[in-house]
């Protein structure tokens, strides 16, 4: 594997958070890597340290509240050893898709204004006409209909699925090589989730983007991942390719996560008949009793 194909290399990352109750080790010596065109997923319960790991990698934790040690290299740059290095790549070769599209965007600015800001920061275009044209192309890339009209709208005028696509478009403004997707489908219903995941896989296939996926949903991880790291209490308790983790987990914690995924049982004709009877119109029930 050449350096140009290695997008992310994390070695023994530890994150300690300074709280009013003392120092908490939120992430304890985790290591992972992502190559071009790969999706690597960190999965675990809420509070396991998944998002803290992602925010630490991108240097988005407050300097006065978080102490990071270890090594984090993004597109060949050591972002922990040189704190200025992250400014060269964040919003340029590396981008974040944040949690909860309903709150990630400013409610008082239009979609066009916020997307235009991302485009200007990335240096992808300058001048009002060029920025708007670029914004329209980005919305078209994420399959938003009538993109010009959408640019004039405010976030509250769009659905959750549309807002998530807007966030992906903003992340794509810088033509990133590495995408960090922090629970990108957790606030969406199942059918919209499928569309967003299909979109991410399509973009990855077209551009060779590497994706770090953060999720608590094993179903999502199973669909999109090349490798999975199972996280508990700030450490990886099990790591492996997606088939090994899903079909032959070694750790009890991973088995419990798999066991918590709901599955459809066998069709029960007796229950189905009872439901049909209860939902039948009143006059049909009267006829049955007669």
C-alpha cells in the first residue's frame, strides 16, 4: 500500500477529557487506517467514544478540554504533531458530514448562503455567479430536484432527507479524499436512510473517496463497510472485515450487538387473521356475528 493510497492512519490514539469531576479517558489507545475507496466503520453504543474519536481525528475538540496523544496522519500529514497541518486539509481534502441534519444547519440563513460559504472556504469558486453555479452542480450531484429553487429556501422548508443531502453537498464542495460521516442517517426514517447510503456508495465509487463511518446501527455498518471496529468504553474490543464481524464475531459484546438487531419472524396466519378481523369495518363484523 503506497502513501498516496493511505488516506488516514491512526496509531494508539488516546483522548482525555477534562471535566468538573476530573479527567476522563474517553478514547484509550485505538488504531485504524483507511485507504482510498474504503469504508471503515466504528460501531458501538451511545457513549462508547465513537464520535469523540472522529472529532479528535479532525481536531474539533476544544483545546482547553481535551488532551490527545498518539499519531494521526491524514493524507500523509501528521495532524497531531503539527497543529497547523489540520488547517491545510480540513474543509479541503477532508470533510465532515455531521450528525442530525435538523440542527447542523443555521436556521436563519438560506441553503444557498450556507452552501456558498462552504464553496468559498474550499476555494472551489469565487464570485457570486460562479459560486451559485457550483452550488447548483453540487445539489444535482446529490440528486436534489430543482436545485436553483432549493438554494433560496431555509432549512425548515426541507425534509430531513433533503437536509442530509445538503450536508453531503457541502462536504463535497472541497472535492474531499476523506469523508468522516458521523451518524449520517440516525435522524432519518428507514427508506430515506437507504437513499443516503446509496448516495454515499455512489459517490465513493465515482471518486474513490475513503469514508470513516460512525454509527450505532449494525445494519448500516453491514451494508457499507469494508472493515468494522467495535467500540466499548473507549477501546476497540473487536476489529475485522465486515463478513468476519457479522458472521463470526469472537467477542460477547459484538454478539450482543448482533443479537439486538430486530429480525422478522415467520409469518403467522393465526395472528394475521386476528389483525384482519380487528381492522374489518363494523358492518362486516356484525355480519360475521349474525
